[in-house]
């Protein structure tokens, strides 16, 4: 499933709520399909290449540890991990790939 880091930031928008719903759906489906040996995980990219006002882009980048927009190639490693046997004991999780904007311990 594809969520967004907006689901984990303090954003008051229907977009953020809808992305949190996808993350919650990931957890629910993981539980529902675990008995069939089906894993369900998600990925939550940060600010990618969408059309946003320059001021908003600058404000977001100022809060990120890696101060650039994400690119599709930045998601490849996480997606390959989720599709590989290396993640065989992982389900119901959403990997956040966001340049560090939602970093937490």
C-alpha cells in the first residue's frame, strides 16, 4: 500500500487523514490475511515531485534532514526489501522514506 509521510506529520488536511487511513488499512489487512501467509505492508514517501508552491517546498525542505525532494529512485530499495524474502517476518508495517522529516526515536 502507498501512504504518505503526511500521515505521520501534524497536518490538518483531508489528504493526511486519507493517508493515515491507508496505513490503518495496512494493519487491518495484515491481521486478516496472516493466516493465509500473506504479508501486507506499506510505504510512505516524503515530498516527491508533485506540483507545490515554491514557498511550501522551501518550508518542508527546511525541516528535513536531507534537504531535497524525493525521487522515485529513492523508493526502490525499500520496495525491493518489502517484496523480498528479507522481509518475511514483517507485516502490518509502513516504511517511511521521507528524508527525515518525520524522524523519531
